[in-house]
């Protein structure tokens, strides 16, 4: 039976995830990892099972005043530093600890309940979000009440993404180590703009960037930025490309803008992701002012159909089509493009990670010859939202495009993140990237790539055996299914989503309406695939 989102499982129903039955490269096990994450947290914080969230707390102002009074009385001129055991500061930190324990308990209960509930939220839960609307109250609300409101109304109206049966878009599920890191990052509240603001955040970001470079098989010396996702990674890398090409032409685009600048030719595949064209628009290069290269039946750019390339050209390749998973033939395209002096950019939001697996690495051959790359931490590596990575072979080009100057900002010799990113103030998301990758290691990352790709093939084989059409060559983790007429396919998807065992979205692939299955979560097991297959076949019944 599928439960409504947010309802707690009935007494005695186990919500723990089962062991994966399939592990291509040596037993990647979901349960121990989760335990590793959750248990120390529970032990250290002494969380008791599910305390009610709605007990009335002390007001937020009283909470603050205690801290201020404590500081005033304890830190007068000539006095010793504030004693952390003073009754006032003790009660303040106790109140905060109680709140955070409740939040932790709510989060753990939420995660434990995900496997037993509908993946999509129930219409009732979505309608109940109305309780969170309304005007901002004139006075304060206690943090406990705020947390209660979030858990009571927010949790049930979320989509159950981490349990392993969400196959929409290209969404991973957050790894336990990345989730634990994000809790710590929130507690640290670091601004990862400059080293002086957070040596930890900046150091871990640098380490993580180099791990990503190495995992993807990219050249040493490549530098980059940790951004919010592949859209901003495409934007950042293309900003570096724009700078480099116009600098060569004697034009300072950051200073003088694009009005009157020498023209740049941008070449993209017919199947370039919409976020790439959006980034081109944001950069003033135009969403439509591009040459579109024809593609084959899988969405791969046709190397024989490339236009003339020269040193004024940005050529955008794709590693992993969002629908089919197909890769542009980089090995056939890049040598000539490099010889012509074109800047080669790769949108490898998820597909580039295939480079980590010895089994799938050949798909990424040639992409290492590019000048810049965009990828995501929150897709195949399962780092959690949000996390993208822009990498540039010559980091000086990225710095030239992104650097920021003001008398109060650091211009040190070291790599300062804000000179490489679109943002100034920014979350320390590099810490989560570091934690997730550290927990996986190269082998764990390769296992995610291989296991999800095996699951994708299992979906394709199961649906084909049931009489449905697989529209793509399943090269990695993406599957396109037609259940017959467009109407029947859309009806099947709607039934599947409301039935709740799993979630898939729709697309139109080269004129055919299809259901997209993207197996991107580390947590998906063979059992999840089998249960989802059964639900899909049932939903397709007329
Ligand atoms: C190939 C490709 N590029 C870019 C993106 C955009 O990524 P994000 O949503 O992280 O900005 C996607 C998203 O699915 C994608 O598949």
C-alpha cells in the first residue's frame, strides 16, 4: 500500500531501505552508510524519539536578550572573557540545542519515512501548504513554532527524492556524508567569498575542485568555481570563453561590454541543453544567435556537419544528452577544432562523470581536449542541492571574467573564490562536494555510474518485454519509453505519478512523446527498479 506523503508509517512497519541486490563493482551498500551518518548524530546529540514539535517555546526575543545581557555583564572593561557556563548563556545554548535536536529528529523521521510513502505529494498535502501563506505577522514567532510549521505542512508536500524511486529530470538523492556536511555547513554559516572569511570552506573547495578535475580526467592546471548548478557552470565557463576570444581580438569585454565588440561565432548542437542557450543569452551572445549543428537519432552532433571553425568561434559540445544520455563525438571533433583555434566548451552536467568508470570511460574520450567544462555535483555524484562545477583549462580567463574590485575586498596572491565566481557572498557548498566525494572515493563514484546505468538497462529491458517501445540506445542512465500514442503515454505518466510508487516525467524526443526515466540516485536498488517497473506496466493498462 502506498501511503500519503507525510503520514507516518503504521506501527510495526519497517521503513529502512533494503540492501541493494546488485553491486557491479564490489558491494556498495546503502544501509551502513545511512547508519554511519545518522547514528553518531543521534548519539552525540542524545536525541530522544520524536518529541512533539508543538510545545510552546520561549519567545525569540527572550532567547536573544539572554545572550546580550550575558555579554554585557560578563565582558565589561578589564573583565575576563565571557564564561560559557554563565546561567544566561547556558540557557541560550540549551534552547538552541533543543531546537536543533528537534530539527534533527524531524529530518531523520522524514528520511526514515520516505521509502514507505508516495513519491509525489498528495493533492491534500499540497493544498495544506496554504497554512504557510498569509501576511508576515507583525511580531516574532518562536523558532520552535517555525520549525513545527515547516515539518507539519512543508515535509508532507515535498517530493520524496532520496528514497531511490524518483526518476524525474536528472536528480540524484543526497549522499549521507553530503547531507551531514550540509548540516555542519549551515551551523558554521560561513561566507565562502574570501579565504579570511573561511579558511575551511575555501580550502575544501579547492581540494574538491581538484578532485573533480582528476576524476573527470581533465588536464592538470585546470581551475574553476563551485557554483549553484550546471546552468551557472555553463554561464561561468562561457564568460571565460567570451573574455578569451575578445581579448585575442583586442577587446576588453568586461570593461567595455559587447556594443561594438568584434563578433563571436557560437556553434552548438541541435540538441544543446536549454540551460546552455540560456547562459549564452545572459552573456549577451544571444540564445538564437548561434549556428546549430544537425544531430543524429540519439542527439549526437554530426561531426560531418560542422561549420567553418576559427579563433573567433566558441564550439559547445555536450557529454550526456538530457533525454537519451548520448555523447557528442568529441574525439572526432576536437582535434580539428583545436587546430582552428576555436574555444571548445563542454556541457557535461551529468555525462562527464562517466569518465570515472573504466566501463563507461570511452564515451567521454576527446572531451579532455576542450578549454572549459560544466558539470554538476547534484546530479550523478549525489551531492545534494545545490552544487555545480565550472572548470577552465586556463583559470586566468575565468578570473578575468569574474574578478571583483573594491577597496575592502582582498586582492591577494592566493585563489580567492569570489574572483572566480559570479557571486560575492556565497554558501560553502564546496564543503558538501568535498564530503560527498571523500565518502565515495573514486570507486564509489564509479559504482554509482555503473549501478544506475545497469538499472536503466533493466528498466528498458523490462518495458520492452512488456511490449513498449524504447526510443533511445540506453548508453548510460537515461531511458525514453513510448507507451503507444502520445495520449496513452501521457495518461500512463499521469497515473504513475498519482499512484506514487515512483515518479517519471515526460518529454518529446524528436517528435515522439515519451516518458523519461533517469536513474541518478545512489540509493536506487534493484528492488526499487522492479517495484517501479511493475507500477509502470500497471499504469499503462488500458
Ligand atoms: C546536459 C545538461 N546541461 C545543463 C543542465 C542544467 O543543470 P542545472 O539544473 O544543474 O542548472 C542539465 C540539467 O538536467 C543537463 O542535463
